[in-house]
C-alpha cells in the first residue's frame, strides 16, 4: 500500500468521522431544544398556577373586615421612660 492510498484512506476515515460528529451534533441540539421547551412549558404552567393562587389569596384578604374583637394599637407614650436605677455594688471601690 502506497502513501497515496494511505492518505486517501485516512481522508475517507476523517470524512466519515466528521459526518458522524455532525449527525451527533444535530441530535444533541434537537435533544437540548426539546429539554428547553419542556422546561419552558413547565415553568409557564407553574407560573400560571402561582398567579391563580395569589389572586385567590388577594381576594380573600380583600374580603376581611375588622371585627369588634380587633384591638386597637396602644397610644404612643408622650414621655420617654426614665432610665432604670442601677444598684451600686458595695464591694466595688469607687
């Protein structure tokens, strides 16, 4: 087998490898696109469910009315309380 024939065989093998790699690449891209589409659909469905739940919660909150048992907040103090007296330590040298 001469060098020309060896080169032709090598070129043919490389060409076949390129064809296989291109086919694998196309398959990988298609698979990735399917995964992305599935995740997108799932995310859209979850988002719609979340908004429906939030709408329901907001409607329930809007329907709440204060009752007679509702306490009113205590009035704010008009004067700040004095600092508490600290007991002096008789054992301490001053």
